[in-house]
C-alpha cells in the first residue's frame, strides 16, 4: 500500500483560491453593469457590493501571491446570463452573482487551512447577506419540500406524547434500561426532522 494518509485527496488550496478569485473578478464586472442600470438607493447598494467584491478580490490576489502563486487577471469582459435593461434585471443579476460567489467560497471553506476556512466562511456570509438585501426572500428550504411547508411539520411533540414510551417498554417485559433508552429516540426522530 503506497498511500499513507487516511484523508481523501483534495485539490490544492490554490485551485479553490483561484476559483474564488475568478468568481470575484466576475462579480466586480457584474456590479459595474448593475451600477449602470440603477440609481438612488439601488445604486448605493450596487456601489457597496462593488467595493466589497473588489476588496475580497484584492485579498485573494494577495493570498495567492503569498503562497507563491500568480493570481489570474480578470477577463476583458464576461458573458452575463441575461440582458440587464432595467433596475429589476439588475437586482436579479445581483442576487445571482451573490449566490454564485457564495458557491465558490463554499469550496474554499473545505480547505485544511483554518485561516482560509475563516476567510471563506466570512465571505460566504457576506455574499448571502448581500443577496438577501437585494431580494429579501428565502428560496426552497430543501429539495422536494414545497415553500409553504405543508410537507414538513416542525412541531415539537407534546410532553405527554413522549411519556407513554417508557411505560410501554417496561410493560413488555424487557430487563434493563438500555432497551428503553434505545427505543425512545426512534419514534420521536421522524417528528423532529
């Protein structure tokens, strides 16, 4: 056996850093377009997003350089997923940009280096906050669950519903408490999910 590590192979941090940097380059470009299609409070929000992504971009460039790498330069232009003609389009693009940059940071958050994980977690949190600021709504919580939550009951069972479980296990003639302790979580686990 030649492999000595029990940990799964991962891409070097440089790859994840590079992808996060590429996402930030694209975000800076997109926020330039977003700012050009907004005014007033939306323009101020776009300017704040532009400045935040530019600062993160510069931070990632410095990290790559410190690690002996060469940071990629931004492209001259980026293809947008749809035409941005009015403020509503700009808002939609801003939300999409923030979601995609969050995804790039999620990969970086899996790195072994705690400093990179912290940077990635903070950046992802900032992106999620900005996305929500642009469009304050929550998407589908889980695949297969509708938005209204009709498929999901988060109600906590009443204490009296849990009380009969120990009595019923004691009446079945089992000896010891380990059997009843194991049996209790099973009925209540589906209700709490």
